[in-house]
């Protein structure tokens, strides 16, 4: 009796596994079909899965198996949708799904892209990231690119699962296949490293992409560095910058300007000035952005004398100050009480043909009031109003009065 019971239980386990396999396929096909009803034919998928059940499950059940085990209940044939969504799908079904996607894309490019995006989203929701990566890789091999949102979905899921290997590989494939990526893709990639302390992995990735996308390495690195700093990972951004110095594609002016801005915003002005010197030592000529960034960084920490030094150096190099340069100098000297120097730069701004912005006027007027020079503040207030009126024109003023 014991042997018979064990034999019955074994047959029951076999039936249960086969039913699970069948209904996994059925449920998954229907769920993907809900994402893109135009791109997939649920009836055909349902019919195919039903035939799979009849051909592969029912025929394999030994005769009398349903009656050998007294506790058997037909309810095992009905599996809840919730339980299916948390299970790993059989590898052969993943391959079948990929072939179905490619078949649809061959018939309709537009609907195929929607279906592919739905499959990627479904795979990621079910934490089957390898299937999503495989789908994107097959499409890439066939020179078929999905919208950036599909790739971003995989990158975000890889970051949430802390699968740094898949994250780096997917991002590298995307860089190789696409001419340009939007800023959100770079930011998603950088955010995945917030909880990742394996700096060696990040630097190894930097070396690999520098070799695979040369000579456009500098542009990509600049955007990666900015993305890391944008999500608060300043030290990792600086590590990437240091690593970049040893690569075939060296930092360019944009790279240094990005680093100068990062250090200036953090108040690390000594490091900022050190990199500014290194920039010139690398035979790179600072531009107006470089000097404005340095002056703005020094202004934040109150080093006004240094601001004047770099302003003078910029003019001696033949680089003409722009409105941003004067805005920084006028505001900084006014706030520190040196209203005479602030007025000097304000007059110089107008002599160079620039039209002062409302921000410059308001800053200057506010600083004059603080210094007790109310008459001069009123004079500049009237000048600001007249400037606004002239800029808008009489038609706009009449329309406003109405």
C-alpha cells in the first residue's frame, strides 16, 4: 500500500508540474496581450497554449492516475494569476515569446515596437531581467531599436535589483548601438550606483566603454560625470574624471568645465583652482564658460579679490566678458558692501552694449537700499521700469493697461 501511495503521489506531482507549466504559458501570453491588443492575437495564443496542454500534458498522465490517490482534487488544475506572476518562466517559453515578437515586428514595425516594449516591461515586472536583456539584444543584432523608455526600464530594474553586471552591459550595448542618449538614461545609470560601493567595477566599465566607443568617448564621459554629480555622487564623478586622464581619449574643455562647476558648487574652491591650472597645463585653452564658472565658484565663498584676478586674466587673454560674468561681479560686490565696485561693473556692462537683466537691476537696487543710498536706488528703479517698457514696446503697454 505504501508503494502504491508513493507511486500515486509521484504521478500527482508530475501532473501538477505539467499543469503549472501549461498555465504559466497561458497566463503570460494573455497578460502580454493586454498590454498591446493590436500587436498580438490573444485567441491564437490561447489556442496554441490549449493545444500545448492537450498534446504535452494530458497524454503524459498515466491511465488511472486521477483515481490512485484519494486526496487528489481537480482544483490543482486552476492556478491563481498572482501565484503565476511570481514564478520564473521556463526558458523555452522565453524563446517562444521572443520569436513571436520578431514575427510581429516583421509584419508591422509600429505595432511590433509597442509589443516589444510591453514584453520588456512585463519581464522587468516579473524580475526576469535576463529575458528582457535577451529580447533587446536580439533586436539590436537585427538593427531594430526600441524607444529609449524600453531600455530605461531595463536599466532601472537592473539598478533596483543591484545587478550591476547587467546594468553595465546593457548600458554599454546601448551606447554602441545608439548615436546619442537622453539625459534621463545617463541619470538612471548613475542612480544605480548610489548604494554600490564597488568602485573597481565602475572604473572597469569606464575603461571598457572608452575602448568600444572611441573617438566619441569624451562626450559620453562628460555626460556620465555630470549625471553622477547631479544625483549627489560627487566623489565617484571625480574618480571617473581621474580615470579618464589615463585613457586614450583625454578630458577636453567641456570635461574640465564640468569638473570646475561641480567643485565650485560644493565650495571646494582650492580643488577647483587646481584643476583650472591642470587644464592649462594640458594645453587646453579656457573659454568664457571656464572663467565664468571659476568666478562664480569664488563668488560663492566670498573670495572677491580672486574674482577680480580671473576677470583681469580673462580680459588679457582676449576673452570678452558676457552678461553672466557681469551679473556675478555686480551681485557679489554689492552684497559685500563694495557698492562702488558694483556700480563700476554695472556701467561697464552698459558701455559694452549689454542690456542689464531684471535680476541685475533688482540686485543692485537691493544692495543700494541696504547701504542707505535710497535716492540712487529710486533712480535705478525708474531706469529698470523704463527699460522694461522699452523692451515690451507701446503695444504691449497699452494691452496691459486695458
